[in-house]
């Protein structure tokens, strides 16, 4: 591994001691061990080494030799569906169980596989959408999919979606359910054992969890270590999971009969929580959570002194900016606002079908001091925009060219693509508000804009003196001084599109 890079010569490396911990180790193999196996490898026996605690081998042996593996479907790499109920034997019908089981499957399926499937399906939809765009802008929402009405969609969701979960077997007999619950409790005991492992001779890396977390600090090619700002997100995830595990140990929601943990008492819960917190969670304890919390706090401070994640270079004449193989001329940079404006106009016209609203900002009214929850200029009675979305809804339903409905039913596949285009319009508007409204605002301030007032927020988009604009609360020294001031930015080129989005698309998208 490179010993001359910034990451290997900084105090960050002195704190983590990764060079000493993984010296002479096959880092490519260690990194591969952090990935979930594919289903073909599930039936292959593997050997796990002996841990530092004497009880580790017993727990692993019980898990691997448990009878629950007889219920595992090796061809699919999945478990049968377990009926939901507060107690064993309170089985519910299969239709009511399926949504909960789908959520469980989404959490347990390898992330890379689920992401690739979602990405592939979404990419296919976008490709189909773009092809239709080139042929006819009015036929982009036409798909020969099975139409689903509102009543059938909720009851037959798995069949309508052609979900592969519909064919999963249901575990109905109580002995198998009890065996499965016992297996889950043993898995929790294993997670708890790993989270409460004590340092050997004061070395944090002697624990499995800290050693594993360091492997996440390898770069993709295993030749470098990650900087502090790159590694801290991994630590945050591990810290969050450990807190959940320890909180459940301190105040169990139910009894864990297989591992001898009683349900939390009704009295003295704070004392029981403090006993676990003082033993495993506070700074200075010889356990992984305290070490990871300390390392994350240290990493956050070190991240401020690290070099920027992106380094740009300019040409000698100052007309070209480069980042790696990418370069951008200033002429093209000046065309960015025009791109957002033209794309917003194109998408807006396509989504409105045949409706051409007459928007006269000079005649519109707004009450900028109205802070009541749910208020925006759309709700002002003079503007008559409160029910404007109904015109769009009727046009989308009745128009033959929209192809969003067929035979008195909504075509949900086409509706999903329509709503995705509404999201794209919002993205174009955000880009336009960032580049075409005078001085560039801070991105984090821009994403705090609110279309209407909330219980503790005020509407950020307003109309004043025939002009539409958005209001930001900003101050460079806000954190240090606690002061801020209001900045008004006029939307010269985007007024009609923002008005249309707020009056038509936003209300329609929230009600479909």
C-alpha cells in the first residue's frame, strides 16, 4: 500500500493505526470478505476462525447446526414467509403478511443486487420514455400494461406488480415458526456478542467489529486508505446499528426465551438503561461502540484539514476549467441557465396536455405575512388556483392523447412515468433557480425552500408587486453570531413555470 500519500502520512493514520493492523495481510481478500456472498455460494461450507471470547465458538456452532436451515430454500436463497402476529400461532392471512415480508426481504437481500435490479428497471423505463419522446410527445405515457383500478391495487398488489414474492411458501405450522424465532434470537445473541466484545490488552483492533470497520477504510483497489471524511459515513452506520442492538438489550421489547433475556420491566427502566450505557456506550469503555464514536469525532475534526475532494485546474487564458478528463468552456457555462429554462418549458408543455393557463402575475395577490400552516399564494382566493389541479386531472383522465387512462381506469405504469416527469421538472426548476436568478445562492439554502407554510416553517415562494421570487434566510456567520437576514431573489425567467408547478403539478402529484 502506498506509503507516500496524504492519507498514510497524516495524524489520521496515527489515530487509526491501519498500517500496523493490516501489515502483511491480503487486503483484497479482506475487502472481499465484507461483501455478501452470491446465492451459489450459500451451499458451500465455510470455516470461521476462533474469536477472542470463549462463547463465540458455541454460538456459531449452534447457529450453523440449527434445524432452521432445513427450511431455507437454497435455490432461491430465501426463507419462507412468516405470518405476522404478536405471539406464535396468531397467523394472519397471506395477503396481509406480504407487505411486511416484502419490507423484510428488501432489507435482507444484498444491496448490490437490489440496486442493480431497481436501476435496470428504471433505466428501461427512461429509455422507453425517451424513445417515445422522439416519436410523439403525446404518446410518452402509453404502455400496454395490465391496468389496475384503485380497489384492486390495494388488495392484489403482489399480482398487479407481478411480484416474485407471491410464489414464496408460507410458514404456517407452529413448530417451524417457533424454531425460526429461536434462530432469530440466536442471531441477535451473536450480534450482541460481537458488539460487546472487550478489547484484548487495550487494543481496539483485537475486536472483530473494529477490525472489520477498518477494512471498510480500504480504497477500491486496496492500495490506499480512505480519508477521514470518506470513512466517517461507514462509522456512522455501524454506530447506529450498535446503538439499536444495545438499546434492545437494555430495554427488550419482548422476552427472548432462547437466550434467557427477560422482557423489560415496567419500573426502573432508566436504571436498567444506564447499567448498559455505562458498561458499553460511554467514552472510555473497552468496547467497540466507544472506540468508533471516538474515532468518528476525531475524523470529523481532521476532515476540516484534509484537501478538497475535487481539484479543478484552469487554462492559461481562464476560459476553460478542467477536472480530470472533463473540461468546460466558459461559453458553454453561460448556456447552463438557457438549458434549464428550455428543458423546463419543454417538460411543462408536455405535462399540461392541452391546457394553456393565462398567468398574469400583475393581477395575482399574495399575503407574505400569512404564516398559517398550508398557506401559499396558490391558496389566495383572488388567484383562483386552489382547484386548478382538477382541470389538469380531468384533462389527463379524459384526453385520448394523454393515454393515462383506459376503459375508465388509470394506467398506473403511465402515471408513474408522468410523476417522474414532474420530478424532472422540479429538478430543472431547481437548476434554474440556482443559475438564473442573480447571485448564486448556497445549495443547502436552496433546498430548504418551502412551497407552502408548515407548522414551524414559512412559505419561501411569494409574489410581490407583480414579480415572483423566493426568500432565503441567510447569514455567513449565522452559526457564530446567531443572526440572519432575508434575501429576495426574483425569478424573471421561471415565474410562469413555478406558478404552473405550484398550482397544477404539485397538487396533482400529492393527490394521485
